[in-house]
C-alpha cells in the first residue's frame, strides 16, 4: 500500500509540474536520483545562488539522510553550469546484518557533519539537471570516523 501511495504521489508531482517545466538554463526545484549509493535527491533554491538539498540513501547496510546547504557560483561563458560548495549534516541507521558483521562498533545509528563540493548543470531546453559532487563526512555519534567516499552523480527533473 505504501509503495502504491508513493507511486501515485510521485506521478502526480511529475504530471502537475510538466505544465510548469523550466526549459531555460536555471531552475528552482529539482527531484531525482543520485548514484553511490542509490538515493533520492530533492534540491530547492532559496535564493539565486543558495540551495538546500536533501538526500535519502538506501543500500544493503541501511539508510542515511543527508541535508546540505549549498552556495552556487557561475562559470563565465558556460550557460547552465555552476560550481557549488557547502556544509551539511547526516543521520544514518545500520541494519541488523551490518551490526552482526561489525559487533561492538556502534549501536546502529550515526550522526555527523558533511561538506560538499560539486558541479551542477541545467540542460537548456530540457527539464533535466545533472550534478557531480564529492561529499566527505565525519561521524561523531555512533561509530566515529571520517568517510571520504560519499558523493556521486545525480539526475533530476526540474520544475
């Protein structure tokens, strides 16, 4: 039932937003997927050069939610291409399989801080946004460690 409700809600958002597609070289809000690990991403600009991004990651060991505050800047002569950098935070939950493989490491929850550095491209004439970024993080609650391998490639629908 939850999957059906999610599908209906997502289909409605996409259908309604198709009437207000942003086909220029900028956008206000974008929803899509991010790879590594697999995640759902929602990015919204609060100002022309400031955005909030929420990412829900799902993988075999658990779930992680990350919130980022991004400062965007233009590249002269590259319409639709921006760089971005900013801080963020995350909360992560490991499943029972992970806890069995790594006993004593944590209680199954981690909280930490993130940074992000990346490139964002809005395809002119299409409601598509692409981004590529690096998102290092440090856990300070739960299993304490630095992780330099987060980040990835996102494809989003803009509206």
